[in-house]
């Protein structure tokens, strides 16, 4: 019997099946096409076979990352939401995806990862509460730096004197993009009629993140809420394809699993890395604060059994 195709993605929160844009896009496309995936919604990217999320492990044990490549693989496996599109509609798909990536995506990154109030009270809070120790101490910050680097690639690095002007321009272009999407959708259920396509998976994911999240600083959110057809569009997709999967709070950390489960290799790897990271942090703090000083060489001591058992408990909570 062939192994199932498995999708590893970020878990849900904020009333959405996943809090991550890329994971939500792939999940939505899979639901649109009925692709038979075994989905692992997790809060520790080190439990993914690639160390990143989302990731697809095919029945032939091939590992595929990035939403575009995952969707392309599903299309090759005959799960193609764009199969019935005309040449004109396929051209429109490329055009609108480019528009959203150029005009809306930079502001989404800015809203969740750069805006200080949103990042501290919403984004970092969710990831820090959902991730296991000690990843929750450093991974949210690393993820923020990665998103900021992506934003610089999209927009160029702003000079200090025009940073505020650039931000104003970005938000204005994003509002115009939302208005164009609203006009293109009109009164239709989906962008190309009564059946969803890949464009719907991408646009829905962008809009739903912005619409569903309770943001203390929601400059673009207010404009989106005024576009009633886009709001109804998101609600329709959520109720039709994800009727039971919204979650307002971070998911509970996984319960301990037995040694015979299929996730044991990833759990064991996380335990070892957790112990090493925790020891390094404690030693570094002790040296920097002067609690411990190095005066003479001493034989290294391995961590006792109590330290190992605590790290294992933290990972498995």
C-alpha cells in the first residue's frame, strides 16, 4: 500500500485553519480540489521533514516546499482547480496574482511583522504561546527578520528620511488593490464564477488573515471591511470549506506520544535541540552576567537525567 501524501503546515488561530499565509493558501487549494492529504497542523517547524512550513511529503517520500511548487505538484496529480479555465481566465489569474503580490503582500507583511503594536500584541504573542520551549524565545524574532528581509526585496530598503512616505504609499496602493479585487469579484461566488480556482485560494488567504485577526493597528483592515462583497466572499469560503476548523486561541501543545508513533524522529530531534539550546542560553547568560567566570580548565559534565527529562516534558506538553 502506497504511503499517504502528507502536508505539514502551521496550526490554526484567529478564527482561521492556519495563521500562516503560505500554509493557508495550500490548505485552501487542497480543500478546493479534494486532494486526499494527511494534514499535520503543528507549531514547531522542526517537526516538518524540511524544517520549514508548509511542506509536502509525497507518496514517493519526495519533500516539496513553497506554495507554488506544492500546488503545481497537486495539479500534476490531477487535483487541478484551474482545469476548466479558458486561456483568458488563465491570463487573468497570472495578472491578479502578480497584482496581489506586488501591492497587497508588502502591506500584509508590514501589518503583521513590522507594525510594532500588531507584532507584539498579536503575531509574536500567538507564536510565542504556541511554540514549545525554548523555540518560543528565539524563533518568532528570527521569523520577523526573515519577513522584513522579504519586504526589503519587494520594496527596496527605505532611507530614514522617506520611510514614513514609503509606508503611506504602500498602504495607498494596497487599498487600491483591494478595491480592484472587489470590482473584479462583483456579485460572483468566486473570481471565475461558481467554482473556485487557484486565484481564489491565494486571494482568500490574504483577505482572511487581514479580516479575521483582531488587530490593534488596522489601517488596511478598516478599508477591507467596507468592501462588503469581499467580506462575504471570505465568510462563504470559511463556512463552506472550513466549517469546524477556526480557532481563536493558540492550539494546545501536543500530548505525549508513544515511541512507536510516526512522528518520533522529529520529536526526538526537537528534544535534543531543545536541550542544547537551553544549555547554551543558560551558560551564555551566566558568563555575560558574571555569575560564572572561567579561571581554569575543568572536565565537561554531561547534563543530568533531570535536565533531560524536563526538556522532554517541555517539548511534549
